[in-house]
C-alpha cells in the first residue's frame, strides 16, 4: 500500500507510507526516471530516459 514517487533531476525513487507519512529511499542512480507504474501483482516498473534522445530503459522491481 505504499506510494512510489521519483525525482527526474536527482535520479531517485522513494516510497511513502500513506498511513504514517514516512518516506524512505527505494532506489537511486537512475538516469532521469520519467514514469512509474505498479502492476496488480505488486511489481514496480520504471521508465528512464537513458543517455540519448531515442534511448529508454524499462526496469522491473519485484518484492520476493
């Protein structure tokens, strides 16, 4: 039930616990994260712009 958010310029993703209001670092060093999506199975997908204008990187994080 966490909310994930990213900062395009700083290149990080954080998570927010909506009940407590606490935030925590989730990932860093991501080159310009532009979109996040959580799927019904709980996986977090991220889209980062990458180095060039026509490159992009899709990453999947899954809690195990």
